[in-house]
C-alpha cells in the first residue's frame, strides 16, 4: 500500500521542461544584470550633468537679456520672440533629429547637441559688444535658431538613450533628469545676476558656454552606447495626436508653459519700477522654478492616493488665477502693486505649475499602463513626446504673445490672454471628462472609454 501510494504521488517532468539554471549560469546572469545597472547608472549621471548645465543656461535669459535689449533700444515685441525662437526651432527639428540619431552613435549625438548649444551661449555673450540695434536683434535671432537645432538633437538623443531599454527604473531616471534640469533653471538666475554685477553681461554666458563645450568633448568618450536602440517606427511623432485623451494632456501642458515663458519675457522690465538689486531680482526669477520642483512630488503623491485628477488640475489652475490677479493686477481689481504681491504671485505660479504638470504626467502614464493590458504594449516615448511638444510650443507662443501684449497693453491687460487660456483648459477638461464618464459603450471592448479623462 505504501509503495502504491508513494508511486501515485510521484511527479514526472516532461522532456521539454526547462532545466534549473546551474550556479555558473546564475552567476553569469547576475554579472550581466550588474553590468547593465552600472551602465544605466553611469549614463544617468552624465545626462543629469548635461541637463543641469543646459537648464542653468536657460535660466540666464530672463533676468539678463531684456536689460541688454533695453540698452540697444529694442522693444519687447521684437526681443520677446527672439527669446523663444529656439523652442520653435527645436520643435520643428526634433522629428528630423529622431531620424538622424539612430543612424549614428548616441554619445556622438549628445555631444553634438551640447557643443552646438555651448557655442551658441558663447556667441550670445558677445551681443553686448554689438553697438547697433539691427545687428543686435538679427544676431539674437540667428544664434537662438542655431541653439534650437542643438537642443532638438539633445532631446532626441536623450530620449533614445533612456527609452531604448525599458526597465522598472526608466520612470525614476526620467524624473531625476527632470529634477536636475529644474534645479539648473532655479539657481542660474541668482548666480547669473551675481556674476553680471561683478563683471558684465558676457561673462555668465561665456562661463556656461565653455562648460557645455567641455562636457560635449568628454561625452564623446565617456557616455556609453545603449545595447539596443529605438527605431524611428517606435517613436510616436504624430500618432499621439490621433488620441483625444492625449490632446487634452497636450492642452494642459501647453497652457502651463505659456505662463512660464510669459514671465520670462515680461518680469524683468515689469520689476524695473521697484529698482531692485541684481541679486534680489535673480531670487525672484528663481521662485517659480524652485517652488515647482519642490511641490511637484507632493502633487504626484496626492494623485497616487486616489484624488481625482480633474479636481487637482482645477486647484492648480485656481492657483494660477490667483497668481495672475496678484501680478497684474487687472483693471477690474483695486489692488496695489507691491513687491509682496509679486513675490506671492511667483510662488503661486510655481506651485500651480508643479501641480498641473505632475498630475498630467502621472495620469497620462497611468492611462497608458491601463491600456497596455487591453491593447498590447504601450509606446515608450508617447508621454515624453506629448510633454516636449506641449512645452516647446507653449514656450514659443507665450513669449511671442508676451512681447506684443506687454508692449501694447501693459501687464494689467496682457494677462487677459492667460486668463482665457486657463479657462479654456479647465472647461475642456471638465467637458471631456463628463462626456467620457457617461458615454454608453457600444461593446465590451470600449468599456475603458467610460473612465473620465484625467481621473485618478
């Protein structure tokens, strides 16, 4: 009985059953994984340094360039678009760069992008040596267009390096690079104004330009190549626009960066009436980016707790509304313009910006991951593509509108444009969320469409 019972419990393995890995094979797998992790960490550190330097270079424009334009007698509607034409150029050149980068070494592409931007920063610093106003503005546009080409190459190559091998750390790495980029934008106005006061307009741009060029030369030899690369077919350059949900995310990002670039153009001439010191002016420019970087993780944490994203985005938009009322102030509000109100407005701008961007990125990522289980694998680059397109186009249009509106209307009436854009964003998000939530699906496969847009 015992022999029969034991034989009935015996389990036999089929011939095709995979054998257990030997200790040698396990050690080899661990060694390969360790090598890949070290390579990924090494690439992350180098890219963080690159984006910290480039973010620092972008933060110099707002506090330094408008004053130099005033010395040359250039109006805001002329130099406003010049401050943002690089973003339009990067937006237009990005698809071409995505086709070029996979055919060459990614480290070489990153180095080319950094070197072009570094040379452009050095050339931008020489604008103070130009005496006439027409050559000054023509050189400003030309240098910024060339920098946009370098920025487009840098964006394309970075995305391909990060997303060529999708791991559980990809989202974390993207957040770390973004944090270092924001940190560079935050501290550079203070450092730039301090160097400007000690020396002149050119030295801050010379310094950051030389650092970018040196880093470009080092990256050729130090930045490792990814084991696999994304092909051009895997990069969603325009396919995301066919999804209504993605268009709503794009609209929120676009409206947010409009306000950021609006302040970049108008804040320095607007604050001249207070006769502030250079260092304090740099501190004011740092408030929005610094508060955005500090509060964005908190907004993401609240979103993960299940709070409806439409509600969070509306709260963030109300903070933007309050910021506009304080910094204007518009004619229909009897509010004196004080330095305390301006500082509060910049703080609210940063907190509201962090809320809108963090909630949109988290919700878009959650939406794509939920669809991945229904419709197959997600497109790896769809969220960075939406964010990049919305940010670049928003920065350009915001600066373009700011230059004309501030010159012809003044700050009090120019903010009406931003008011209208925020109202449209909130209204469209609400309407789209309501219709998606209460639309009866035609079949079981479309039941996911009942989920409201931007809902957590």
